[in-house]
């Protein structure tokens, strides 16, 4: 409330486009940028990973349609969806949540994800909501886990237990932010585990993160949960990076698939 009042009394620029704010929201974005962030991914989507399929030619005869990567068994999760594309405005918004301490964005993103879940309740039948964890050192540096800021209000909106302790990151991420496709997969291989006291057997888990980039993180987390006995793992992210970030073993083939 105080932040919203301050934005009315003390005009400030939108944190995405630098135009003057024209809302009284605690989210420091103008109406145009909020509208851009609210544009969801459109069908058709891969039935498993949710990747937008530009051409259906490669999935003819496959019902429901699945992308090359899912037909090749690339991912360990059972199902995944993202709310929106990882556009430049979305990238800026997520960076502000991640590093800029604009934590009200977590609840704003959670509301969009809840709407997505409520449209497909049968696909999101789960027993617990779990955020993708940070390693201990990065959590100390940042002071919070952005995935938890999304997952906790999401769990409350859905009426599903929030279980952040189920999954831990056992190996730190490299310090440099930009990773190649291969590095993205190598840095998360075996980097997650379930907590030794966690009861995961036969659990259906909703795994929440900010961005689906190559899918490597959701894949590694899903493998850890399934090794511990999880019956089903569903991934849910705010944004989805598109053709620039693909599983390394399929990157070349993707150019020939028409997707």
C-alpha cells in the first residue's frame, strides 16, 4: 500500500521502458509493459514440455502433438507449461525479481500461473508445490530464492501444500551468467537431491521456476525427485525461452524440423 501511494505522489519511471508510471501498483511497470507481460503463450504447444510448435508438419499423425525433444525422451518431467515467452520485457521483469528485490512480482507472476493451472486442472493434479532451490552460497548472497517468491503465493492460491524443503541443490552454479547449451546441462547434472528427511515416495510434485531455458534444470530436479520415488513431476515456469536455447544433442536437428 505504501509503495502504491508513493508511486502516485512521487512520479517514477517504469522499470522496464523508462516511461513515467501511469499506475498506482506496487509493481513498478507502466500499463503498456504490464500488458506485454500478460500475453500468454499460444497453442499449438508440445503436449509434454509446452514448447510452441510453429509448424505441425513434423507432428502429423501424432495426437496429441509432441516436439522432437519429447519424442526422443529428452526430459524426465511428465508435463511442463510456461505462462509467457521470454521476451526482452519479460527478461527485464524476471531480472528485477531475481536481483533487484522487486519481490511483489512473485505474487503477480503467481496469479498468472494460477490462472493457467485452473484452466487445465487435470494436468496439474499434484500433492505439493516445490520451488527449484538455489545452492546455499547463492541464497546467502541474494538473500532470497526468486522461485520461492513465485511458488509460495501460487501454492496458497491453489490450496496445495508448499514444500520448499523437499529439494536441495548440492552443487553451486558457475559464477558466470551466460552458459552454452552444453554447459547448462552439465552444470545441473546431479546437482539436485531430495532432503534426507523428505518423504517423496508416490508424491505428485509441482516444480516451480522462473524461466524454462533449455529445460536442463527442470530435468535435473525431476530426476532427483523420481529417484526418491515421486510418482509424477509437473514443471511450471513464468517464461519460456524459445529457439535460442535447446537441448544440446538436438540443437542442429531442430533447424531441420520446421518448428
